[in-house]
């Protein structure tokens, strides 16, 4: 135990209070976002801190990711990522990179086609929840399979942007559980059921998409 003398008492107490406040602020402040890299043929498989050490799978990067991180995925149409992923809350996943970029605006998802292939087994991409800070942007999502699965299955309010969602043997995008995703600038085509299916009070925002050659374009139930 220790005691503070009369002359130093107020000063010592003030120092303790300031230090306590600083500690609380440091613990409660949002984490600084980081970038995690994925490239199927990087020379080193991890730890994902640059292109030379990029993870070989999106799944590995998602395991490492924390809230507010970005995942940059290099694409090659001849080498799809054959995996089914669950996007964490607050993580932003971007495709369309060549594997040399230093800023996100240098990517080109039309040239560097980045494919997530579900091999006809369930949902390809699943959002378990999230806000608009949870993002999937710049991918081709294909070969989801089996009712009631989808290319993209979302709960919460993720942003689904600049993707091609096609060739799924069920829904293109399936929204459930009071979800309200933002679905913008996607091509949703050639899925065996509806391009976008809205169930269980979901209310997506759907803007500037090309939706064609699905069983139906958009279906939303009332309750």
C-alpha cells in the first residue's frame, strides 16, 4: 500500500485520473484498418502483409482479419479460388487485383477476374451479419448449389458491389433474417432460381444492377 502526502495528494490523484482516462480511451478506440493480401501463387503463403507474402486462399485471410481490415485478392480467370467463405463483421473484401497494386483504385476487376467457386456445394459467400462496413466488391461468384443456397447469402447490411453473380444452381443473392444489404452495380445472371430472393422481412437496396436470364429477376415476400 502507499499514501499520498498532503502537498502531493491533489497532484498525484490528478495524474492517476489522467492515466486512467488515457487507458480507457486507448482500449475503446477503434482499431486502425490494415490490409491483408491474397494471391493464389505468391512465393510465400502468409502472413499476408504484402503481395510477396500473400495468403493463397481468401479463407486464410478472413481468419487473420479483424474488424475494419481490408482483404485484397489478386485474380486470374484460369485459377479460381475454389472455396466457400463467411465474411466477418466489418471486414471489406475486394477482388480485381493483379498482385502489384499499392492503392485500391489501381485494381481492375474486369481484367483481373477474381473467381469464388463453390463447387455446387451450398452458399459461396455468406454474410452472418454486419453493417455497411462489411463489403464484397469485385468478384465473380459462381457454382453455389442446392436449395436454398445462393451465390451470396446475406444477413445484416453488407455492401455487395461490382460483382458478377452467375451460374449458381439456386439463387443469385438470397436475403433473409431482417437483412438490408446494399446491392449495387452487379451483374446477376444465369442462376437457376431468382436473381435476388428476399425473405423473412429483408429489405435490400437494389440499384444499377443488370439482372437477366434467371428463373425470375427479383422476388420479395411481404412478411
